[in-house]
C-alpha cells in the first residue's frame, strides 16, 4: 500500500548552513558538476567512491584537468582544492 506524501515539497525559506556543513554541501555540488561534465566526455564517475577513495578522486580529477572543456577543468581545480588533493 502506497502512502500519500503529506509534507511540504519545498521549504518556504532556504536552510541556513555554515561551517563544515556548508563546505560539505558545496563540495557535493562540485562533485555532481564534475560527474555530469565528465559524463559528457564518456567517463562515468561514482560519487560515493570519489568521496571516499583518494586515488580514485585523483584519477578522475586528472582526467578532468586534461579535458579540452574549460568548464570541466575549472570544476576539477575547485574540487581538487575542496577535497584537499592539491598534493597531486
């Protein structure tokens, strides 16, 4: 039996986020952007693995940095900083 959704779909006011939560949320936005930009080049990104496997993240960001797409290269640079992978 399906249950009817009775809660609000959208919030009338956006949630105010700060600190680590805001940083984590912004990193996730960047990861999703990277995922879709790389998908356009035929490379599938596994979001959870990118968040937990530093070597996998480095490989994906390396591939993105080598792209002819400037938006993809810029996203990779921002995400590399957010994930603190500037050592690679």
